[in-house]
């Protein structure tokens, strides 16, 4: 935080949202309800989807536009017309770098919820985006990386724990449970292509200064989630582990756990075994197709799951470390109800828990509470004003001290 220069900007903020999926829908609702944003534009590949969201939000607050965010010239053209102060990127991770390039060219600040991933390699890491730090700093622009729930609130929970409850964080387990039921045999909760790429890769966790790799879903155990109960939880790699072990070097072990049902895992295994998770192009009837992209076209749209979704998500951080010379355990989490999320925004809780923090992060920037020239992960900013607002914005959080973390 020390190298981040803070300056307060009391002007109203013009915001451009890119991406009209489930997360974009929630961001649009939340941004439109926040008077700190003076003008709002929602742009995506398919303009009709933006128009439908703008109409659902109502109030005539949101303008819409078509843009191909893979194209820097298209983006800069739009930026020059609308002149946003900040872009909220909730398109896909493939577009992170083109949008950051356009921001640099036009002097626009940046926020996203997922780190860059090349299309032809199921591999994500921060190095590509961290490499933009000096260019953003030189232009006096801010880039806020990973401001969804996980990454996002998960890392802000860690920053809050470090600031208020620990002298040294030593063990971190981020636990992500979706105990919702959408009644479908198989569906993903966010973009199927990105989701399947994420959960089928090898597991990885940090221990004693190095990464330990596991086979996919090799390590698993039952964990107890508040108001939900016991759920089998699988160790997977997740992107915030990379920035958290960098920014909190006292961490000896950092892991990420996600719950999967047996039905989901069986489908996933079949999808992989029959080659439908392949990300390399194949020729079918003389046309090149990428199997996972074809699969996305036939799977349920995550946005459509909300209507019949029941149950809750529970995402939090289980932390062990030292305070005043004594060992302490700490669990901080949010539970989010699918039905409540749907009533408010027409989307399920996974989109909701991602979109609310993205809109709130942009509001932190707009209010001058999070600001500094360069590229930053969310844990580098002050967690207090963000967490003070997170509950009122729809995601209340709970702290528990000196409890059994179940993750020894
Ligand atoms: P969706 O697939 O529902 O939406 C993505 C949107 O981006 C679609 O509207 C799509 O357009 C648009 N888009 C895709 N490519 C382009 C392009 N080249 N130019 C312009 N628009 C484009 O995804 P979600 O809403 O579920 O997820 C959005 C983001 O949120 C993803 O990056 C995902 O990884 C991230 N995420 C982060 C989480 C977190 O906690 N940090 C959790 C969940 C998701 P079209 O409609 O035409 O296809």
C-alpha cells in the first residue's frame, strides 16, 4: 500500500462496462443504482444483449454499444466517443490485454475479475498483466486486477485479516462452496469454456516457498460450510493464490478448495474422455471448430440458470497465524442465496457474487478510496471501506475466531 499514491477525485465518474453476460448483468444493476457514476455505457459483442440488460435495469441510465473487445482499434474508437474514466471488464479473460492496451492508449482506468488467459493454452497467471505496471504508472492510470469474489473478496478478506487480526498469516485456505441446485444434469455457473478450462487443469498449492502440483481433483476432503453442512471439497489451483503469496510472504501454505457434486465430476470426466474439453481446433465437415467452444454452444447459458436455482453459495478464508505471540484461527465468509440474487438482478448467486464486488471496486476508485498509478491486485488497497460497503451492497460477511478450520 505504501507505494500507492492516494488522491481524492470528487468528480462524478463515467463508467464503461464491457461484457453482457451473467456478471455484466449484475454489474449493470449495481452501477446504475450508485449515484457516484454519472454516465454508464454497457458494450459487448452482441448489442441486443446489452439492450435487454439496460431495459431490465430501467431508469434510462445505461447507454449501449457494440464492440469487439479483441480489437484494440474498435475499443479505442469507442473509448474516444464515450470518454469513460474507468472500464469494468467483465467480458472474458482473453480480452484483458487488448482492453488494457486500449486503456493505455486513451488514458482510461481499468478493473477486471479474472486474469489474462491465452486462448490456445489453458494457463492463467498474473505475469502478463503485472508487466503493464510501469506503463500504467507512467500514464498516471490505475488498473485493479481480480475484483470479483474469488479472486476479489477472497483476497480482500485476507488483507482485512492481516490488517486487523494477525501479526503474521501462516496458513491460508480459501474455501468455495456452491450448494445450490439448478435442477439440470450438467451446467456451469459461469462461462462454460472458462469454467471447464479452470477446473480440469492440474491442482497446485503453495507450501514452504514453492508450488506443489497435483493431478486434477487428486486431493479432496469433506469441509463443513455454515448453514449448508458438509460438502466434499477439492483442491484446485486458483489465481489469487499467486498474488497473495507474493504480497503476504509470511504465508507458509496457501490452498484453494472448491466443492463439486459427484454428478458434475462424472460429466466432467466424460467430457474430457471424449475430447469435448479440447481447446485445439479440429476440422468438422470442412469447418474448423474448437470442441470446447462447440460444447459451450450446447450447454445451458449460465445466465438462464437463475430462475430455478435454490440454495446458497458460501465462500471464505480459513486462516491460521499469530497475533501478539499467540496462535489464532479465523474464518471469514459470505453466504449468498441464489433465489435472493435472482429476485434482485435476474441472475444466480455466482454471477451476483462476482458482479457486486466488481461494481463496488469501481465505486472505491470513483470515490478516490482506491487509487494509485500502476497495476494492483485488490489486496494492495485498503480493505476497510470496501468491506464496510459490501454488506449493504448485498454480500454480508461473518467472522469467526478460534474455531476448528478442518484444514490442518
Ligand atoms: P459470460 O460468458 O456469461 O459473458 C461474457 C460476455 O462477454 C458475453 O456477453 C460475451 O458476448 C462477451 N464477450 C466475449 N467475447 C467478447 C469480445 N471479443 N468482445 C466483446 N464482448 C465479448 O461470462 P460471465 O458473465 O459468466 O463471466 C464474465 C467474466 O467474469 C469472465 O471473465 C469470468 O472468468 C469472470 N468471473 C470471475 C469470477 C470471480 O469471482 N472473480 C467468478 C465468475 C466469473 P456474447 O454474449 O456475444 O457471447
